[in-house]
C-alpha cells in the first residue's frame, strides 16, 4: 500500500491498564473523536511495564511493546484492543484513601501476552519491521513479530529485571521502509521510564507476614533512582496500592482495595482493612492478601505537526502477600516478630 502522507503520520501513543488493577480498563485503541468518520487514522500504542511479586523475588511481567494499526473512525466508540478480564477495580479521588470492590465473577487465568491479556497490544504490518528506542545508555530494538492471530506486535525480546531501563529517557525512531503505509519518523525525548523502588515497610520475610486487621497498615518505599525529566519538564507520577484478597487455593481475588498513595507511602486505615475478609482463625491460613504497589510515570505530552498530543506511560510494580487476621493476639508462634506495629512473621502452614 503506498504511503499517502509525505511526512510522518499523526500518531497517538496510549497505554493500557492491568487485569483487575486500574481505575479504568480503557485498553489501547480507543477512537479519537475529533477524527472525521470514514477517514483513515493511525494508532500507535506503546506500553512499558515491569511487575514483580513475592516481595521482589519474582518477575511476573517485563516488556516494552508497541503496535500500529490503521482504522477508520466512526460515530460510535471503538472497542479497545484489550477487553476487561473481569471486574474493574475502583480508585478514590483523594490521596491516602481507599475504595473497596467486590469481585463478583473472578476472571479465569490470563496468560501474559496471550489474547485475553489486556496489557498485550497488537496491530498491523503497515510500517517498518522494527522500532528503535535510544537513550544515553543504550539502544533498545522492538522487533515486529506475527502473533497466532495474524496481528503484529513490536516487542523487546531481551527484557529482564537486570536490563530494564529504569529512569532512562528515550528517543523514538521508526525507520523508513519502501512500500509501507507509514513513513519513518523520529521523536526526540519521546518518553521516560519510571525509576525502580524498594519497599521498606512492611519488611518482607520468606516465611510471610501477618497483619492485625485492627491496626493501620503502613506501606512505604524509596525510589532507587532520581525521577527522570523529559525535555526539561517534570513527569507526572501516580502511586497506587492494590490489596487483593484471595483464598489460598485460588490465585484469583474475590475482593480488593484500591488506594491512592502519596510521596512513597500509604497508610491503609483500620476501617478500610475491616471491609476485607480476614482469616477465620490465627492458626488456620485460608486467605492471603496480595499487596501491589504501582508507580505510574506519564511523560509530558508533545505535539505532532498535525496538532495531536502524544504521551507515554510506564508502570513499575512490586509487592507480596500477607495474612490478614482479625485479632491482635496470635497463637501462630511464640517467636513471632512484633517489632513492627500491627504485623508479625507467621510460620509456614
């Protein structure tokens, strides 16, 4: 297909939300309502994410991926790339507060990168076979791969915790390629990746952590790198704490708290913790409360020659499980660690 544009196309960069993890589940491909119905438009989606679990000892998701597609806007809202895989969790409007959500129909298991994974994006083969991201420290190449569905996704094939570009600012370059719909283009200082962080409270232990539902739960973390700046502008930072309650025998949560944190800290108040189902007794582990801290960094938007604004977000996550109890007095262990108010180490069941 010949390229109808003599210069780089109008591009929209968006990011999506995690399964059962964000205030909204808008996905990656929503229509731009200022586009004329019936006229082709280009959608370029980019997602940057590193998610850890088990208090930083396990990496569940590591990717920098992109997708490009051509569509014709219409008068109705277009479906996003990713469907909502279950209940969308609520978030409050004010920092240091939480909202409880009952998950009436927990979703089935979602394979990372699979067709039901609403972090996974896909598009069409209408551009060059790679996208190059360049920072002062490195170049990262996103290679176009064809999925089982026939869709095309650009992805970083060597993503790992050791190589993840925390705190780096990237130029975005799509090379020219003959007989493709999209001409090549370069955007300098297009976006930043958020810094890594270290959880300092609660203090993790391989044996697990017990917390009394009658005490406030204090969560705190420190950034491992300075917060990046893009084009000498500050990035926007959103800090979210998720507390998802599940049974020991099932990885899918049945209820959750969504909390807006601030300045590297979040205190979940007793009244919020008491909306969650605690374990029936201190010597019987039936439920696990999974804590997840998300730091979402949104880079300053910039404008294309066609007047569109472009921004990219990155998400860095860490967390782990604790046992929520309903009484301060615990019979789990005489050697329980009481050094941190409201929670202690529990022994293996």
